[in-house]
C-alpha cells in the first residue's frame, strides 16, 4: 500500500485457545474480534490511526471451515468499523487454535504519538472507562469476549498532550508499573478512586487483565478530550505506589511485585 | 519508526511445530531463522527492501527459557544480516510451539515493485538457485532448516523489469499455477530444464516445497542482474502446462491440480 502518513508504528498480538479464550464461552467471531481488538488497542495507546492488519491463523486438525470463516468475519466486522484494512494473511495447520494479528498504525508527525516513557512529576494519572469487567468470575462476560480498543480516545489524548499511555491488558497494577519503570518516575494510585465495573472489588479492578481501557498520564486538560477518571498522580522517585481504600500501601498484590 | 520510503508492503508467515519443522531435526535457532526467512522471502518476491519485523511466539508449557532465547537469537542473526529491524513482539503460552513473523518492506515507488499478476505472452520463465534441496528425504537438510530469502535477487529482478514473481514456498508446480491464474496467462514449463539440487529428480524439484527460491517472468535481460535458469515461457491462454523430460504433458502431479 502507499504509506498513509510519514510516521508508522506497529504492533503484534497473539491470542491462543485455553490462554486468552475458550471456545466453550467464545464464538469463533468473538475470537476474531478479540485478536484484532488487542492489536488495535496497542495502536490506541500510542495515539496512532489504524492502517493495515495482517492476520495469521493456526487451525487445529478438524477445525471446521465454516468456523474459520466466522472467525475471519469477526475480524472483518471490527476492521471495517475501525477503518483497518486487512492486507494479507496466512493460514497453517497446527496443534491449537491461535490467531496472530500484526497492525500498522500511522501518524502525521511524531508529536501526535505517545509512548510509555514520558510520565513526569506533577502529571495526573487517569483511566478511560471502567475497570475489572473482564475479570469477573463469569468469564463469558461481553467485555472479556469482545474488548473494545479505545482508538478515538487514544488519538485525542495523545494529541492533547498525554505524556505516557498504556492499554490495560495485563491489569492496572502491572501496566502502571511498566509506565513507572519506562518513565523513571513514581506513580501513586489510590484504589478508592478506581472506576469500578458493577460488582467488582477495587483489588480485582487493579489486578484483573483484559480490560483494554487506557491508562494515561498528563495534565488535567486531558479530561476535555476524553472521558477520564483521575486515579492518582506522578511523583518524584521510581516505581509504583498503590494505596488501599484506607490510604495504606497495598501489600502482596499479585502481578505488581516485579 | 519513520516511514523509510513512500511505499510500504507487508506480509505475515507462521511456522508451527510438526508442520513446518520438527525439533528433532531443527534447533531453536533454526526455527527462528526459518520463521523470519519465510516472511522475508515474500518481500523478496515483491522486490521490496526489508524494513521492520514483528515477532510473536507461542511457547508450550515447559519450553525452556534458554531455548526461547536461542530462537530469538536465530531471528536476530538473520535480521541483522538482512538489515531488518525487529520492532516488537509478543510471547504467549499455548499448546504448540508456533512462531509468527510479520514484516514491512519499503520501496521508493510502485514501479520498483513486482506482483504475481503481470506475466504476459512472450515472457520467459526462470528460477533462481536450485530446486528440490529442501524436499530431499533427509528432512534435516540445511536448506530445509535454514532457507535463504533471495532479497537482493528479488529487488534486482523487480527493478530490471520482471513482470511477475513469486517465492517457491509451496513448490514450483503450485506456485507457477498461482502466477498463471493471477496473470490470466499460460505458463509452459519444461521439467528437463529445471536446475536440480544434487540427488533430486525433476518431479520432486517441481513439487517439493520450502525451497524459497524465486520464480520470475520477464525479458531475457533479467539474466544480467541475477543468476537465473530459464525453464519455460509464457503463452496465450490460461493455466499451467508442465512438460516432462520427454516433452509430454505431466499428469497427476501432486500439488498442481487445483
């Protein structure tokens, strides 16, 4: 294709049966949706516009052709809705159902984009949407099966001066720690301020993965361009400081000690 | 990254254990090499310069960390040699060892690139290198474990006026048929003219996959820019005409009837 803009970014994500989804609770179309959504979510966190996607399927012996087509349709529907061009692919036989999606995103200039490494003391820390919905016991939740990449929010936040951004794939505690480490700063987050999905406890919202909401650092003005809940701030120092609802440091939070 | 040139092309390829390699005969570094080589081979056939690669590993439970690192090193060595930047990746647990590589390639203009659909009556049909080496009974052959993407040859041939090009991943008979169909032309290929790897019969050279040599259509002058063996020509009509060493049409060639 003709390069859509001067700056290209790219990302690759794989979803595997038994790890990221179960065919007991997800349809083939759900799996296709999730595979593309997780890859696009990385572009969202960079503030890039979606461009092209390349898709590779590993299909186990006996996987029905019509289910493979349904899987491809799940990708196609989300691709059309987000303006992503599926530019090619590969299909191989293998031991377990696995879908890999590589995406290119585009930007007019580097200044439109956002990394994970720019958080600085004085920034606020916020998140889009609600947290924890995908981690609720009923794993078949819509949110877990069909995460929504925050493409518009990501682009708007990056252009509005976000200093660091990440998509919440591994869970807030882990992903916030990635931003803290990359930025060489200290993120201080209060569990009491988390926007909780219905029925979700703060601790689950902080550790549950697969939300694919964005965590963003930057000035308060970011709230003018996207729905954000402020959950903390960036301070001098290094690492992640999680405070429980009583304001005491959280200990023993899985996925947070590294 | 900054877009390296105005035109981007891309490709994705997956190799899976038990299908494309066996860990009985391939080292983890061989697997990494092959995964990147098969993706780069697609760029070679388009005449594009390698740009960035994204890599995704599915590692079965118990796959040793040091072997995963060796696999990554196998990718890294070929990446450095070919000027490919490994720009990102994903690692997930899953049922079987699977490596997917997505690559971006670049060109200064569309006219530098070559597709599969431009073969026209009067063109010659040629191949680089030797055929059949990867399909020899000893599957552990160097050629099978470590195919070499013909990047320099592909770029030179595309710029020198190749009308159609394809990499021989599925075997000459199948890949030539793809070009014939895409071009709406008839490819006439004589098995007697195939450049055979030592110990390989013409029929195996025509059907064995995994060679990753290039098949090219175009004017005789292409032989001035790359080592080519001419094996046939493009004629009016449609489809593929394979002639055996006695000049009679080949019947019942596996991988050729579609």
